[in-house]
C-alpha cells in the first residue's frame, strides 16, 4: 500500500494558568470571525446567482411585453432560482419538479467564488455558510409561498423542507469547494480527520477511484450530448423559427436552455449505460429502442436521439464505454497501490469503494436530473434512478475488477518467476 498521510501534530497539553480564560476567549472570537466570514460569503453567493437569474427574467419579460411589471419578472426569477435548488413551482396546470441543474451549478459556482475570496478556511465558516444559505433559501420559499398563520405554514411545510435541503446541499457544496481549494493553487486539498480513522485507506482509495469513474462517465455523456446537439440542429432551428422569439427573446431563450443542458448530459449517461430515459409518459430513449411522443416547443429537445440511434449495433458500445470508465478507475487505484504489498482483500475493498460511490452518486444525480414538467404525460421526465445506478455500478465494477485483477495477477506471476 502507498504510504499513509503525514502524521498530525500532537495536541498541546492543557494548562491551568492565568492565560487560560484569555486563550478560550481568543478561540471563541476566532470561531465567531470565521463563522461571520462564511455567512457573509454565502450571502454574496446568493445575491450573485439570484441577480443573474433576475436579470435574464427581467430582460425576457420586458422584451416580450414592455408593459409587464418588474415585480412579476422578479417573482418568476425567484421561482426559477428556487426550482434550481429543488423547490417545486406551481405552474397552474401542474407542479414543476424538474430541477434545472444549470441554475444549481451557477449557485454552486458563485458561492465557491465568494467563499474562496472572503471566507476563512475553517469548519466554523463552512457550518455558518451552509446554515445561512439554507436559511436564505427557506426565507425565499416562504415569501413566494405566502406563508401566513398556522394553516399556511402547515401547507407549505414540505416546500420549506425541500428548500432547506436544497439550500444546504448547494450552499454546502459551494462552500466546501471554496474552502478546500486554496486561493494560491487549483488542486483540492482533502483534510484528514474522522474519515481517516474510520474508513481504511484502501477503501478511501476506492472512493477516490469511484469519483474518477463518475467524472469519466459524465465526460462521455457530455461528448455524446454535443454530438446530439450537432445532429439535431436542424430540428432545433425549426422550433426556434416557429416560436419567432425575436433577438432579445432568442438570447434569453438560448441562455435559459443552458440551465437544462446539465440535465441532458446526465440523461445521456443513462443512455450510454443502456437504461435510457423518458421525456413524457410512454416514451423511451435508449440504445435498444426509441419510443417518441409529442414534446414541448423547446429547441434543446431537438437534440434528443431519434430512432436512427437505436438498434442492435447501438446496445454494445455504450455499456463498453461505461466499463472503460471503470477500467480507468481501476488503473487510477492501482497506480496508487504498492504492488509488492497489496493483497486480494485490499483489492476487494478498493473495488467495493468504486462500486458504492459510482452507484450512489449516479442514483442521486439521475434523481436530481428528473422530475415533472406539469401534469399529464410530462409528469415523467428523466431516467430511472435506481435502475441506472445499479447498471452503472455493475458496469463500472466489471471494468475496475478486470484491471485490478489483471495487474495483481501479473505481479504474482512475476514473483513466481523470481
């Protein structure tokens, strides 16, 4: 095995001298300063991401109808911003639960930038920032839901709970990135601590390798999405021509569709894995077959793969690509193992970490990327999270197992020759 992380500095002995109270006061004031810096950085991140969404909404509404009220545009923007954090929006004809991941990614990025620039890199700052972000999300959700009195609060409780969860996830992720990435270099610094003591080092290596597999699969999905967009540009252009949004509306429309582009990338990963995805009840976009139906007039949906993309020849390359992502994860892990000391039990722990992380993360991402876009047939959009997670975990595990087993067997054969 590779050498463990460096030893931690020993704790200083506690003393009972006259400086004790002053030191405790200093530590308390330092924690308060760190927490304040995290909270303030989070507020900046919320304002920045919200301002971008509000600006696009105002331009779009005023471009379509100059007499529209600014407050209406701000209300629409607030709903979209909350939807990007997983808070459903009541569209009158139905509830929209499909999360535009681009808005969530924008919020993570603005929080990351603000925290990296303004917050102190401490646990107190991360906790304060996460709590502040969640509180801001809940406050906006309560304001838009018109919570007043006990009955209104009880009816809005599920919405507020989702707002708290989404705000904690988005704010916590952006803050963690900002704290773990030092301002003077781009790489992520992973701190030791509780995880080092509880999870064996080979299992942690497996989790890291699983992250490599997920990132590689996402890259494959992004490349496939680009191919779909290029292949379906004629259909998308026809949709735009039929809508005739004008140049202002066209710019806003194009930028707004970027919010759904990460969703399409994740759906593409489910297509690569072989499970496929749906855009409406009764539809299926998968390598084994395509069943289409009426689609909303959204130009981005012109990139969806048609029947020409399905067939017997399309069912093999996709899963093989996922297996290749697992092989890459296995190679990543093997390069960080000591071949002369590694055992089959160590490889089993690494493989368990790869499979667990790839399956869990894939399931969560597919769950977050799917949802409803109203009532009726569009109440089902996205991939099956559990099925996709299970298939990806198996395919990634096969690739990682082949590489790890082959490498270890090669080392064993070398020993026998010697």
